[in-house]
C-alpha cells in the first residue's frame, strides 16, 4: 500500500560509496514489496475471512474501518517518532509487527477480538507505510536521481504477486491460517535480510533547519481540488482492493480462486501504468493524461457492474487499474509545485485527504452494499470518478504546471 513522505526529506544526504547506496536501495525495495505482498494476500482472501467470521458486508465494512482507524491513528505518531528518534529502527520494528499480526486474522471468530486485531494491523501497516517512505526519500536523495516511482511500482508488484499466491492457495484448498502464516514468514525473511543492509537513519529532531519540520502548515484553499481528486482516486484504489474479489465471488458467481485473480489483475494494471506513467506524462501532459485516466476508470468499472461476466469483469478491473495508476503521482507532483506553498505543505494536504479516501471509502461501500447491494456500493465509486473528471476539467491550469 503509498504513504506520506517524512518532513526530513529536505535534508541532503551525502554518501560517497555507491555500493552502500545500492544496498540501501535494495533494502527499501524489499520493504515496499513485502508490504504490498502481505496486503495483496490477505485482501485477496477476504471472502474466506468473511466466511470465517460468518458476517455480512456491513460488518466486514466495520472491520475494514477499524484497520483504517488504526492506520490514521498511527501515521502522525509514526511521523513524530521517526523525526524524534530513529526512522531506521521504526521501519524494521513496524515491519516485523505487521508481518507477525497478519496471521492472527483468523485467530478467533469473536468480533471484539477481531476488531482489536484489525485495529492493530492497521496501526502497524500505517506506521510502516510512513517510515518506509521516509527511507525511500533519503535513498532517493543519496541516489541523486528520481527513483521514488520505482519503489511504488514494487509495492504494486508485491500486491499483484500476493493476490496471485492467494489464488493458488485458495485453488489448492490450503487453509486460511496456514496460508497467512506461510506468506508472513516469507515477508519476515525479507525484512530480516533488510536488517543486514543498513538503512539510512533520519537525523534527530532539531537537525532539520526547515520550518516545515517543526509543525504542519495548512495550505491555501487553492490546493483543495487536488486533494479531492486524490481522495476520489484513492477511494477507487481501496474499493477495488477490498471488494473486487467479493464482487466476483458473490455477484458474478466466480469460484473463489478465480475471484482472487481480480485484485491481481488490478494490481498488475497499476504496475504497468506506473512503469509507463513518466513517459505518458511527458508525451500527453498532466491534464490530458488525467482526463484519459478518468475515462478509462469509468469505462472499466461500468463494464464490471453492467455486464457482470467473469472475463468482462476481469477486463474491467484491468482498465480501472490502468486508469488510476498515474492519478496519485500526478496529483502529488502538482501539489508539490503550487506557487506560494512549500512542496511538503502541498503534498501533506493532498496525501492526508487522499488517504482518507483509501481508508474510509471501502467501509462506506460495505454499508451501502448491505442496504442496496454491492453493485450500488461500487456505483458510488463511479460517481466519485465523475466528480474527479469535473475537478480536473475546471481546476485552473496554473495548478498543474
């Protein structure tokens, strides 16, 4: 899963030994892949998790909301800890905690125990997201070339790989507890390897001369449309991640193993879009590409909801993934270049609003689905895509320089 960048990214890092920087880059790549891999595994098995607890869409939405709440609580705390103490230790500790918490999902069918577990998983995942992005910023500065997109592409690759592994485990009827233990051990092994490749450490509090490091600065209202665009795009990402497999299984009627592929296809499309995103942005321009993104996302999700055929739905989820792949990177880039605002202030506002959509959108879909069905729940996302297109068309061009 793409977290907010740490304020200490304004610090220049000077590392003369290129091999050391390469090792650090590999370590951060493993972190992003492991995070996405675990996320892809458990989200693709949501039908099994839902069956284990014997709950409906609304209750599942509540559990997903507790994950969101845990992440939203942990993110600002993690940012403070990373700035105050050691980001490298926080990255490894939260990564280890995340790996150890995922296998506990099917620990007990008591919903209060489940809520506590899901809240903890959200905290560890959110804190890991913040800290590993702080590491990515420092490695990028040491590399002296833009490489941030490659890290996020590895997160998407990890999600797709995780969904594929989940489909295999489901296909061969491997139990959910054993499945989650095995993939957690695999991710844990990767993180232990990272601990041997010494990560860059963020300086202690007070060493960053930038005023932005001292406190959060609320940007001007001119950036609000960009934040809402990010909200709409990330709500779409979260919706497909959490509900695609369930839609395929319960509405389309596909087998559980085939249903798990829906999220994998979506993750693969996101990866393809991100790998080619820089080229397309240069060739088409930000606004034209964003409009194309919206049209693809609307067309893809409409195909899923209207046709509700296995292969048509898979194709539709692929189109949505291609459409959403470059939305957040473009919005982040634009927000960081708003006149009169520091890059950190612009990105902080957009990422905060955007992540609210990623975390809070899927539970909202669950509540709607319980009342009117999952088709209507996902149709709500199409409405957000339409809103996103309107904002892109009418947002002043000077905000997309």
